[in-house]
């Protein structure tokens, strides 16, 4: 019985732990980047200056390539062994389709007294070869072209307020504006209200 109670408590604590997000990011040299990630960047044909970062989370590390094209900010994230995780493009909330904006705002209004959307990214995932081929045919850097083998979602960083507290969250919404996931971002300044 004691083992069961211990196991139950551990499951509960791991469940709540999985809903939190913490990231610490720092610059690294290209020489520290896994070869698989370097090969993808070369095939993806980015001819701009790339800044490499190591990202440490609560229980994972990753490598990220950041660059700008035609004034737009992008990042391509890889696992710590160099496997592609996703491609992200910074966009403004107002650039999203109006129906998607309304669905996201409706969700946030329903759950919070006030909110401020601090960052929005379009996130693309799929087979690396498919993404490379798509990159060469899509109107990059807008990447608005849909592809049946590429998943697009929206990732938002949102500062929220309820009666009792101010919290920062990372939300993921599908391409239709439906919430997929929510993680609380652990920061040192979550009690500062910025509305």
C-alpha cells in the first residue's frame, strides 16, 4: 500500500511538472552544433548569418539556429543530437486570419480576467526532406503555402491575470485556432503586471 501511495504521489507531481516550462538560452559556436543540424541548415539554403544557441529546459536540451530573412525572424530547433524539431517564424498577432484571432481571443477571455499576447510564432513540423522541398517551392519567408505533410500550429507567449495572480504561459493553437496545449513559463518576474 505504501508503494502504491508513493507511486500515486510521484505520478501527480510528474503530471504537474510536465505543465511547466523553463528555458535558459545561451550562444554557442557552430563547431558545437551536431553535424545533422548543420547539414539540415545547409540543405535548407539559408544564406544569411546564423546565430546558434543552446537551450536548456527543465528536462531537455536543444540547439537552435536563429536568423533573419527580409526583415522576418526565424528559428529552427533541433534536439541535442541534431534531429529537426520545428521551424518557427515570428509573426504579429494581427497578421493571423481574423477568424483565428477571434477564436484565440475568445479562449483567453473565457479563462482570464486580462491578458497580453507578448509573442506569436508560426511553427512548422514534418519530415526534414519534405520541409526542405517545401522551402524551395513556398514563398519563403512567408511560408503561407499549405502542405499536406507539414503541420502548422501557432505558439503564443501570453501574460495573463486572474483575480489572484499574474502568470506567463506558452499556448499552442492549431491552424484553426483551437487550443492544443498550455504550459506555465517559469520566470523570475511573473509578479510584474505588464498590460
